[in-house]
C-alpha cells in the first residue's frame, strides 16, 4: 500500500478527530477514514450509517463505501472538476445565468428528493448541536439534512455524472434548507474571496437576508459543538492549529495543487511569507510545506481571525513585522486585487522590494 495523502482533523474534539488517507492498492486509489482516538470510533461508524440515510436521496450519486473493521473505505474518484471549480470559473467569466443555475443545482443536491422536504421544528438534538433557532419555525427544511454537501465534496466526472462524497455531518432531524446552503456557501467563499465579495455571492441566492444573523449563530454553535470540549475546557481549534494537518508524497504535490507555485521566479531555499488564504494561497502554502524546496516564514491574511475559526493556521500580518523572510508572496488570482493588498502591506512598513505577485498558473 502506497500512501499519497494524509490529513488529520486535529481541530476537533477527540470524538470527532479523523485520519484521512488516500492510498494506492493494486493500482487503484482508495480513501480510508479512521478515528485518531478510541472515542472517535463511534463517529466513523455513524458516518457509514449516514451513507444508508443518504442512499434514498442520492442513489447512484453516492461514492462506493464500505466499513472494514473500524475503518471507512471509499473509492477515490479522479474528478474532472468540483462544483467549486465550476463555480469559480463562472464567477471569473462573469456568467451570471450560469452562476445562478449552478447554485440552484447545489440547493437541489442539498435537498436530495422532494420527499425529503418538510417544515422546520426544533428538536432537542438540533438545539444541542446548533443552538436555539427561534424565528425559523416553519421554514422549508429537510428531514435528512446534509450540511457536508460542500463545493469540494461534489464532483463532476462529466456533464451528467455527479458524485457526492464525505458523509460525516448528516442529521436525521430537520434543518432549514437556506441554512444548509448558507453553511456550504460560506465555506466556498472562504476559499474564493479573492474573486468575489460575500455580498455579491449571497446576492445570487434567494437566501432570506433577514435570517442571516440566526444562520451565523447556528454556524458558530456547530463549530463549538465539534471543537470545544466542555469537560476539559480545551478548544481544539486553537490546539490543532499548532500542527500540520496534511502531508503528501512529494511526487503527488503537483496533482493536489490547482495553482502552481512560481518556482521559476522564487529562488529555491528562500524564506517565503505567504499572503492570502484563498484557493491560491492554500495551494502555495501546501506546496511550500510539502515540497521542502523553501522555508515557510509564515502565512497571513487580512481575514486571519475568520480563517482561524475555520481551523486554518493563518496569522495577522502584524505578527510578522520582526520575521526574517526573503519574499512576501501575494497569493491571489487577480492583479488588481494584488495591487490593493500591496498598498495595504506597504502602509505597515514592510520592505517593498520583498513583496511580489506573479499571475498564478493553473495546473
């Protein structure tokens, strides 16, 4: 068995910490999920049970998944593109009709089938996980609710063949459809804020803007549920961010990164400070960490606080004023955005000669 990818979700409580491995066996790639601690075995088994809950909603759209011992084994799909890839392309092309159509498809995938639609009623289980949601009673909801239906868990193998993977966060109680879409849309935005504003993205949807404060509170409560241990007072979001959570076979890094780090322009062995935690920045950060061709001096973004809440180890730029680095690489897709970032950085008295931006090349 050859391991090509490994990721540990250290930003969660022990009962939810999972090790994900992509490996090659007899020429076929597979995905294995297993608990990092004995407390998490129940979570893995529950994830497998979730496939049965979703079977009636998605049928052939589900990935092939089996439970072997205490491990979840799934088929690895060599995706052509994810829903996130497709949506980013439409945004860059300013194709408004296509954006709206894709978001409607996304919403329908969250629902699954019309028989899954119901009206929202708060249950004890819901309140335990998402907190009190007064004001949402009667909202259009799903009986079986999939908030794991994010843009990178939906693969287009071709125009008509869609696969939905990862079934950790599936619930057998009602959750408003607008919240489920809001939740996954926020995840998409965190990786795409260099090409669209949150207001613009939200404007493409019919999500009730008056309910957003409630949805955001539900979202924060859910993160607390999976990450904050009441018994010990430990917040694993802070503890887990101190460790690298993913590693790759060096030869496989290029496959995993959509945006190619500018190795022909940045001298090997340099100390690199990465600015940007969107899709470009994440790929640059990953490449530097795993290729060992450079030393990572740090990772920063103007939304550092938001990123850390998402278990992304990004720091405020002020933390790096005394840091020794050779390059501060602005890691965004568009030059006009990079120019604005450069102006902001210069105001903080960082050396202009070390600040660079190169148009990202797509792998």
